[in-house]
């Protein structure tokens, strides 16, 4: 029987904090932190992505994305350009400096995943990933079901959460 000390959220939080510590230690010399690293990983997969799409894809707050991208731009890892199709939007591109650390980023992620999966068989990993996706869907669906308020901002947030839930189901 699970106790309050064995909560799912506790262990997800512990792993998340350990990941941040691991990444921060590994990237100390590159002047990067774990928060910025996750943006680079996504940009390695889709260079030139719209900033709002990146935010939605990562399930992160717009202001957090803006702060992290500003720092990445300041340190020379990315550049942002106004979208040619939507003058209000920005597209985000990695620079040569970011491309130069990609092998190191791949190595760091590979080592982290090996550490996490140590003594766990492939079927257990597949099951765990499935369960974590289901949990994420539960949370995103719950957020979507919160009654719409009259404010435009809250209606927009509800639409974003619905889109995120749909995106999560595709993964």
C-alpha cells in the first residue's frame, strides 16, 4: 500500500531535480543551465521553429520561454528572427556555437538515460513511458476541463491546454 511518502509526484519531482543538477554540472563550462538546455534539445530537432510553437510543444509558460531564449541569444547559442509569414511572431534558430555542442548534448542525454534505466528492462521502460504519458494526459485534460472564465486570456489558455493535450496524444 502506498503511503503519503511514496507519492508519484514526489518521485517525479526528485528525478526532475536530479536531472537539473546533473545537466547543470555537465554544462558548467558551456555557460548553460538545465532550463536552457531543454530548449536547445528541442531546437536541435526542429531548427527555425516558431517561438510560440516551441512554447506549446514544451508545455512551458510563454514568459519562461522568452526569458530562456533571451539568455540563449545573449550567450550566442540561438538567434531569433521575425517570421516572414507573421510579423508578430519570432522563429528561433540555433547558431554554430550551439551546433558545436550538439555531440556533447547528445552524450549527456544518452548517459542520463542509461543512468535512469540501469537495472530496468526494456519492457519496464516502455511501460513506464506509457504510464507517464497517460499521467500527463490526465493533467492536461483536467486543465482543459476547468470552466472557462469570461476573460479572453483564460479562454486562450484553455485552447492552448487543449492543443497541448492533442499534441501529447500524438507522441
